C-alpha cells in the first residue's frame, strides 16, 4: 500500500506558461510528466503504485494533440474516484492579446491554428477548456506576470513547510587548475600563509586536523573568516528570495590542497546550520610538484 499521491494537473491556455510551471514543480520535488496521453495514465498509475517511492506528481496537459480533448474529462473523473490520489488542477490563463503577442514573438504555431488565424485558434482553445477551467482549484492569470513572478506564485501556493528548494555548494579549488566555471561566488585565500611550506604539512590536506588548526590559528584567518561568513549570511536570504535554487561558493588557494580545503570545511559546517550544504574539494588530491606555487 502506497501513501496518498499528491497530483497537480497543470493545464490551461497554450502559451500561458506551462513550461515555467513544470520547471517550478520540478524544483519543488515533484515528479513531472509532460503531455502524457490520458490513455496511458492507468499504466502510469500502476507503475507509480508499484514503486511506492513517488508521492508528488505534476502532470502537464497542454492539449498539443486535439485527439486528447475528449479523454481529459474522463481522466479527471477517474482520478476523482480513486482513494490514493489527491488531485489539484492548476489552470494557467492569459488574455487573448497577450497570447497573440507571445506567439508572434516566438514565431510558433498555435496547436489549433496550424493553417488558420492565430486568434481563431486561441478562441477555440479557450472554449474547449472552459469546463476544465471551471473545475480548477487554482487559476493563475499570467498576462502581467514575468516567468520569475509566475514561479514565485507557484511556490507560494505549493511549497510545503518541509520542502527545501535552496541549497548551497561549498567548493575548494586550486587556482593553478582553473577557476570553477559554475561558481557564483569566488573567494581567493592565497593571501593566507601556505601550509605547503611547512615540511610536515606538505603532503597532507586541509582535512588533517593539524593543517586545519595551522590555517585557522593564523592572525589573518579569523578576521577574514568572520567578515566573509557575515557577508554570506547577509546575502543568502536575498538569493533565496530571488528564486535561486542553488548557490556555489568556491574558495581557492594555489593548489587547492590546504588553505581552501580547511576554510571550505569550516564554512560548510557553518552554513549547514541554516541551509542544506554540500561541501566538495575539487583539487585536493591533485599534486603537480613541478608547477611553481605563488
């Protein structure tokens, strides 16, 4: 016996933002299926029940195929009669003028106006979807919404208290191997004394307690760390509010073996008290002794 499945059916006018909606639900941890034919749903539910692992599903039905129209009402009725699926219908709408503008901007053909007037196809689709719109628990008019605003609207309505969408990647690296191309924030700590030049530390890493203590006990380290971590704690809520789902903080030293590793470990544990954090050390085990260190 599986837990109750929370199903959100995303539907509405073509061009009203269903792609943005699906991406938003993916970030909320939903298993998303795009434009599945209603006739395949019974088999899909059986597979879901057998897995017992999926509890949140977002099903996008955008009526790209006219053959699906007659099946949608039956599909929704069948879902209402099940005892293991809780269904909520999200209907995305927009004004005819805005939909015409969006289609002209993207130069795509409307699914119901492949050979006719664009506005006629929009009007026809609106009439066909009238009943589904009336059955919807939530209707979002995207006429005046940007993609980011639509995302925020979906988060406000579907994000549960236990859902975490923002996480932090803390990475150490060595500048001699290149700056990580996916880093959002890069901090250079090569100004700190280098444990590499302490003979007993040369072949160790910042994960070693003695090396870690050496880095942290430097007079410049504590002052720097307090200022750097305070800045990060100050700006993290802003990144989260802007809808960013992940942030990569890269801390670099010359070889990525000592200073950056120690500081990344400390920062990861610090930020981990407030956010989901993953700490990695890209270059910790790379040792190219022939490359001069600066």
